[in-house]
């Protein structure tokens, strides 16, 4: 074995070269230039050997085959030519696998992503374990690049045009069964027999492998106008999700996939490498890779807290509203039993209906079978009382945002739950220490703040109260990870991190409305900036009563600076508009769909004569309001470093990932220009824009949030 790469190989008595990646004690295997070099040399050395009858690639790391090329390596390229050369190097090594005179096979025991999948594609056959750890895919477009080791050429040739477009453009992964269904793997074997079945299939492959695709699929692929039609449709779908200027990778992937059917392999590979080279140095791919590395680092870091988490086997959620229902769906989706309690049976019914809808959509998109859907639904047990709570490991409280109610709910539940059960509040603004103030066991009270919609937003803010125990905090952190979320540990202060920053954004939007700017114009300005929705649509989504309550808590904590426009929100709520949940908000809704701005709101907001402002002015006011508060949050120690803030804003609000986060965006402007613009806004608009002390210090000290 090579110490540095962990790659191991030998020839077994049947003449099969076994190549094993990784070590049993590793968590993940990634490819590096050293491993590729070693693999290339090994392939050269076995090529001419008469005693070699085949090759099998496997991994010694539990639950991980190869998670792809090391992102650090890809991100380190700053030059298109060198990045393309890097891709060509991997292509050459994998081509050696395909060119062997003997068959090759892969035994996929877990995560097989990016370069791992491309290695598997170069083999003659692929076998995957029937294990939940197996996920196979090409997620490169999510990093702002395209697969560069032959993936865009071999996948379409193996599984056809449509499945390739789906996999490469979305970057999503498949489990073993689904990978088998599209022909990406040849066989799914029980985990214990993975090696045996791989050997058997390899031996069979020596006498040739027959594969067939439907006549229709082959006709589309080989007829240029039909193929162009399908690719054109895929382009339209991609355009509806993101713009080619901000996210070029999916669009460039279309070119490469088309080449798989219109060019011989060597030219296709060359085009693939050139596109990778052009994409790697772009700001988008740099930011997306930085985000990927940062969220991976955060997952391993429970905010400096060192304690063994408690394993969650059973759970309960209190409150079956927008959030409680969503959280219960998420837990059940991971096949963990969850009791869902509400005072109202209609709330429970709505929550179950909502959960079913999420799963039904997945069934429709063939990501879930009807049987799996029924099973998952079965993990939620709705209830109107406190029965069955004694044995749960965690209770997540998601009742109304009111300190008194939350304290009462905690007091009542403390009598029911075991002494070590963690009580996690999903409060969006109320300090955890206040909720725990009258608790019998305040050490088990922690904040676990999900974002709306729960199944989509990856962020969970983990908040340690003054008396929360390290075990309770690390349990919430680990549970958030198990639910597939990105946990960021934040300080226990009103509004925590994301909502505090958002509140200044909402405030500015409401002020614009009162000055005569239309809600549509403000919302459009922010979607053009790259956010998934504008401030008014987002407030409707959150619920206007919840947003108003949050504004009041934040104003209580930080004074008028936060909520100069709160009275407008109050008037809108008082008029019975609660947002999307009751079909009436800043916008009107029909069948749950946003139709048009509600003209009644304009009157309530005391709006002046219509005012048209340039889109840049609207963006500047709303975004700089957030940047300034983000700087204050850093001064106040709400998060430990800019990285945590940027990851939280991207994963909690959808702040445009291609911009890398609020502070990376701020750095792209530079502190001197920022302070200048804020000072101008403060003179024109009011003190709320007065530049934060930290920003002024940065100008004086000539530093940025991130070192260059
Ligand atoms: P919601 O009004 O939709 O739901 C609250 C539910 O709690 C209702 O169904 C109500 O019947 C139920 N309830 C009230 N008292 C109860 C009790 N004693 N026991 C059991 N159930 C009870 O509210 P929501 O928007 O889901 O918010 C819930 C919590 O999550 C709040 O603390 C809120 O601040 C927080 N939160 C909300 C959002 C959001 O976008 N809406 C996002 C993050 C966090």
C-alpha cells in the first residue's frame, strides 16, 4: 500500500487485479493528482501482462467508494489552460481503464460521486451494494463546472440522452436501485455479497456485455433535429431555474452532452476538458466551491462544543403549523418515528396533507415509490394529547411565537418527558435563555431553528442558551446533520443571525413601499439580484403575523434601528392579512398560488405618490441594509467568523450562491466603496445606514472580511 494515497493493489489467485481505494479508518475517499498518477502507472504496468484476466476497483472505507476529485485541487486552478490540462490528465488515466484488453469492474459500496462515477463509467461493468449509503451521480454543475474526467461523454453513451441530461444538469444522485433502473449500474447485490457478485459479473463480462436501449431513445439520439429539440427543451428548463450569466455550468454541460452523440470520443473529451478549463476560473465556480468546502467544514464543527451527542431514535414535534408539519415530514423522511402534537385536529390534518404532497411530488418524479411514500407517512403519528412522550429522545417545539406560550408548553412537557430528553425550540427570534428561564432542567433546552420551507432550506441555526448542556447542543447539531441539514451554531441573541439580518431587509422594503415603490418592483429587483423571491413574497411565505412578531422582538432587543417600518407590518396584520397561509397578504392568492399584489395594502402602508427608482437603487438599499447589519452581527459575536454568516445566509435565505454569500459579495465591492455608499445613504435616508464600526475599521486597516 502507498502510505500517502492509501491505494492498495494485488493480483488474486484468479489473475484479477484488485485495486482498493482508501483505508477502513477514513471517512471519505477523494481523488488527488497523486492517486491518479499512481493509478495510471499501475494500469500501464498490468496492461501487457498475460496473467491478468481482469480488474476490480473497490474501497476499504465503509460507506464510501470515491466521493470525487478533491475540491481543493480543482479550486486551486486560476488559469483556464492549466485547469483544462488537469481534466485531461484524469481523462487519460480513465481512458487507460477503458483501453485495457481485459474487462474491469467496480464494486460500489457507498458514495460514488463526480470523479468516482467517472472512474466507474470507464469500467466494463458496475455493481452496487444494496445499501442506503450508496449514492451515485455527477454533482459537478453544483460546483459551477461540468464533469471533466469523461463523464459527459461516457454517461450519455451508456444510459442515453434523457437520463444524462437529468443527472448532469441537476447534479442529483441516485440510490443503487435507481442507478440500476437507468442502466448506470449493471447489478445491485446484497452488501455482504458485493465482492462475490462483482467477481462473477467480471468473469461473465469477459465474453462480452450486451446492453440495449429502447428504439425510440436511440432514434432521438441519432437524429440531429430530434436531439436538438430535446436539448432545447432541457435548456428552457435550465433557464427557468437559473440564468446562464450567473450559472453557466448547466448550459455548457448541454454542449458537452450533445457532443457525446455528434463527435467521436477523443473530440468529445477534448471539448469537455476545454469547457472545464473555461469554467473553473469563473467567479461563480470559485464561490460555489468555496461554499461547498465551508458547509462541509461546518458540518464537522459543533461550534467548538465537545460532547457526545445522544442518538435520536424517537422524536416528537409540538405544533403542527407551517413549521411543525414540515419538521415532522423531514424526520419521517429519514425513517425516524415522530409524534406530531397540536391542539387542533384540523392543523394535524393539514400537516399530514402537506407532508403527503411533498412525497407525492417525489413519487411523480420517480424519486420515491408509492410503497416508500406510505412507509414514510407511517412514521408520523398525529396526536392531540401528550401520550407516548416519555420515551422520546428529542422534542422539537414549533408552537406560536410567544414567550409566555412557549414557557408554558415547556413547563407542561417537562413533566412528561424523560430526564435526558432534549427540548429544542424552533423559535425564530426569542432568546433560548428566556424560554428556559423557568425550566426545571434548563440544561436540556436548546434552539433548533429551521427555515421555511423546511424540506427545501438546508440551514438549521443551533443556539446554545446560557445554561444549555454541551450534550444537548451536540445532540441538536448531530440530529440536524442526520436530517440532511447544514447546522450553524449562533449566539443566543434576539433573532439569532439570519432573521436579524432579514429584518433590516424587510424593513427597507417596507420603507420603499411607503415611499411609493410598488411591491412588484421591489420584489423584481431582488430576484434580478439572484434571490429566489423578493421581500414581499418572502414575508407572505413566512407569515405576516410571524414576521411582525419577529420585528417586535428584534425592536425590543435592538431598538428602533431594526424596525422603523414595523407599523406598516402591524397595520397589514391587523387587516387580517397573514400571508400565504390564509390566502391574503401583500399579494393575493388563488389555490395557494400568488396572483397579484393586493391593492388594499398600498392604502394601509400610507403609500405616497407612485415612485419609480432604478433597479440598482432598490438593490443597493435593500442589500446594503443587510450588509451593514451583518457587520454589526460580527461585532456582537453572533457568529464566530464571516464564513459562518455567509453559509447561513445562502442556506437559510437563498442569498445567491453564485455571489458566495453576503460578506463575499461585500468584499467584491470593497470596504472603502461600501462605507462611502452607506454614508451617502445615511445622509439621504437616515441613521439606520450609518456604517458599522467594523466596516470603518476595515477601511482604516485596509482589510476585507476574507483575506485575499
Ligand atoms: P403556525 O401558526 O403555522 O403554527 C403553530 C401551531 O402551533 C398551530 O397549529 C397551533 O394550533 C399550534 N399550537 C399552539 N399552541 C400549542 C400547544 N400548546 N401545543 C401544541 N400545539 C400548539 O406557526 P409557524 O409559522 O409554524 O411557527 C411555529 C414556530 O416556528 C414559531 O416559533 C415561529 O417563530 C417559528 N418559525 C417560523 C418560521 C416561518 O417561516 N413561519 C420559520 C422558522 C421558525
